[in-house]
C-alpha cells in the first residue's frame, strides 16, 4: 500500500471519527441540558483546532516524515507478493485501533457525553496535525522518482516502509 494513501486514509478516518463523536457529544449534552459541558467542550474543540493547525504546518509535516522515510528499506519491485499483502489488509491492520477508539468513545459518549466531547477534540487535533503529511511524502516521491510502500506489520509498532522505483502503475 502506498504510504501516502495510508496517511490520507488515516486523516479521513480520524476526521470522520471526530465528526461522529462531536455529533454524539452534542446530542448527549442537549439531552442532559448541561450547558457547562457544552461550553467546556467547545473551548476544548477550539484549543484542539489551534494545536492541530499549528502542528500540521507544511514545514512541520515534512520534518515529521523525515525519519520514517529515511529509514525505508530499498526494494527493486513494487508488485504485491508474499512480503507485500493487498492494500486493504495493510490499511485494516494499521487503522483498526482508530476505529475501535471511536466506537468505544462513542458508546461511552451515549451515557457520558463528556467522553465523546474529549474524544472528538483529540481526533480533530490528530486529523489537523496529520493533514499535510501526505503532501510531504508525495513531494519527496516526485522529487526522487520513488514510491514509498507500507510494509505489513502491527498497528502497535512503528510503520516500516519500502522504497521502490516510482512512476509505475499499481
């Protein structure tokens, strides 16, 4: 799976989780008629937005990708094989914890809207912080004429990349 695609999927999944948790939180707060939680939650969302926008600047995105891209192992072929499972399997293996966290926070948020409010702000912060990482990877791929692919692995371990020849169709 191309690394840029995994980054894009991560941002979309996290932003979607933030939206879902935000909706659950607002519905719960409205049901409970608790204006204090709503005010604190909105302040948290604004702070999370500010932090995410600050952390997601293009220069910071490029800097954060430097180490993982430099550590990529060079291969001569990018065709799926025994060491490179299908992209869907790699995406699921890497992204299921995000989905699980959204489901757990959403379930708890039905009873305790504060949980969904905090989870929504955190997901918003992460989505905004990671929004420019895909562009940084694509810029380096275009400059160097390579493609970075995600190696199969656990979601709880750092991502390992393969550096393959670029300008090919997948």
